[in-house]
C-alpha cells in the first residue's frame, strides 16, 4: 500500500505556519532574555526623540510630586520608562548646559564656561558674535547620529551661537525650525511687534526667517510630527527643544482656564507647562500611531533648575534656583523609555547627568563602535538593564568662575571665592541646610582637592562678558538658601 505523504506530514502552508510561529516564539524568548540581560536584540537602530524643556521647576511634574501642575502625558511616559531620581545638568544655566548635553563633555573642557550667548541681535553679540558659540571643532549629538545614518532635526531653541558658523544646520542637524537665541515670545512677531535683542525670529532651515502661526509650543509639536512621519522609514533623531516654560510668560486662554484655582504668574506658568505636556503627548501619540514606539528611545529632561524668582516655578524640596550650584539649580527631572530594551516602571537612584545622553544614544545607534574618547558621560543602558553593577559616576563637577561644586556619593561640596567651602550630606539633608564641613575636615579637604584636580584639565574661558547678563553672584545663591514654593 502506498503511503500518502499528505497523510503523514503537514501541508506546506501548515509547515510555514509552524515555522513562523516558532520564529515568533523564539523572537519573543530572545527579546525577554535581552530585557533581562541587557543584551541587544537583532533589530534596526532605534529612533531617538529628546524632549527638552526650558527652566521648568523640579517639583512641577506629576511624576516629581506636583498635585497642582498638570503633566499627564509626561507622567505616563515616566510610568512606562525609567525615572532617574538623582539627575543633573552640567551647568545651572541654559547655554553651557546645552553645550554639555550636545557634546557629552564638561563644556569647560573646551572653554564654554561662564555665560549664555546673548540673542544674536544683542549689542554684545554684535561685538563678539563670531567668537561666541559652541566651538566648531566640537562634534555634537547630531553629528554623531548623522554619521550613523540618522536623519536629524532640531525644533525650537538653539542658544549655542548666533553667528552663521554655529547654525544648527552646520552642527549636525538636517532639519531646523526654531530660533537661534535664548528666549522669545510664544506668539508670532510682526511689524508692530518686532523681535529685539534676545527675542529672536523663527527660522526654517538656514536664513529663511519664517514666523509661525498660533502658539509656539504647539507649533513645535506639529513640526516634529511632520518630521517623524517623513522620516519613519529610516532611523531618525529629533531634539525637541521647547522654550517652555521660560519667560516671557505667555499662555493661551484655553490653557489658563484649566487652572481656576491659581492666579498671577503661577497660573500662567501652569498653563505653559500644560501646553508643553500636551505637545509632548502629541509627539508620543504619533510614535504609537505609526508603530514606532517600541523601538524609539524617548527621553524627557530639563536644561537647568527652575528660576523660581522669574517664572514662579518650584524646585521643592530643594533650595536654590537657576544660576547657582545648590540642588535647585542643577538637579532636573529625567525620564528614559525604550520598550524594546528596557523594562518600564523603574526608578534609578544613583546620580546621572545629561552628559550621559550622547554616549547612550551613540551606543544604541552603533553598538559595535567605540565611544569618543573625549566624552565624560556614560552609556546608561547597561545600568538600567542589569548589565552593570557599578555606579555611573564616582564624581560629578560644576564650575562658574571661582565658584564650583563636586558630588561624590551622598556628599556634595560647594566652593566659593570669598568664604569657606560648605559640605552637605544629601541623603539626610537634600535641602542643603546643614553645613558639615567643620565636623568632616578631611572629607572637605579631599573633595576640595578633587575640584582642583578636575580644573587642571579645563580650558580658559573663550569669552568673558559683564555678568549683568546672568545673575551668577553669590548674593543670588544666598537669596535662595531655603526651599520655597514661590520666590
């Protein structure tokens, strides 16, 4: 009797189904193993979206404890990602902080020290404009990702040089719609409301000044969404550099109406934060709708501590404000989500820095390529996937003029130019109210020397301005020594 092959073996469609099912099952098993071990799965390089707010108060997010400011979209991002509870910037002001972010280095190493670059139409910039900006010999996050085959874009605030040689389109970004300076109105400028000094015009690409229609925060989201849709078939990097909630305090009537219990600047600030959260949510929703969220790294953080005396934000429970080295000036909210590689719902308590984002992105984009020698940040992925058992940083440093600070574990030392250094234990005194230098003289001496050793590797400032452009003086630090809701 002849044997029927079809009676003994599955049909080819069935075999195909079994093979496909097995492949999916093994893929899922490998993905689960990768999440547990931190090893990469065989997948294309991730897309990267960096949501970057400007001058937000540390306490003004639901995921950092606010019951007053509404940030539902960023709170959802935090729940599904990793919250870094001890995250820092490399400087407590906009421009130097951004220079560190984009290069992955302490910006003082290449001379970007003391001051923000003023708006490119300001008198100071007209005098020194060709010299004031992120040095052109420094590669940026955009440069490295372009080299890795990414389409790159920056939307919003630049603030790293107004002269053409510093323009985003020659500093690693294929697409730019934003403004070169540090602040501007959220409404379009017209002939009756011209941009002046630091209120810079919107620019599409290079030299094509084109004001927007509507409220700027929403426009930046729309532009980012258009870029994502146009770039979805290849790896892309979008730096969404919101100017919200930096002054001037401008908000829409609809957003103001969401906060009937608030008044004055705090009400306007809350409305601006809501708009920034809404814009972030629209971008995140687009990633979901296009099926891109799983393999997209999304980071949200802020450029420095909130200037609580200027925009009515809150840095609680920390003392200090933008421009000084107290925790309120340098500690920032910081969230990272990458579903394909990282288990969500985590918190990470060891100190990290915005310097870490460049090496994290490079390592994700080109896992087999060595990181640049110059970077001071580290790849954070092994630390949140169980692949590393040490701490990301033994020391973190800050410096402005003669003032400086160092963080080592729970211990933080602040050095002044005109009085003794102060030592704080952040584990028991996060508000830095109890100076322990007199009872820990050896540790104080050791940390003081660590700052000095670090400074030996820094360059002299590339430019110096009268410090009227920023309130870096010691009086400003003294004025905000006690944590306050509004200042």
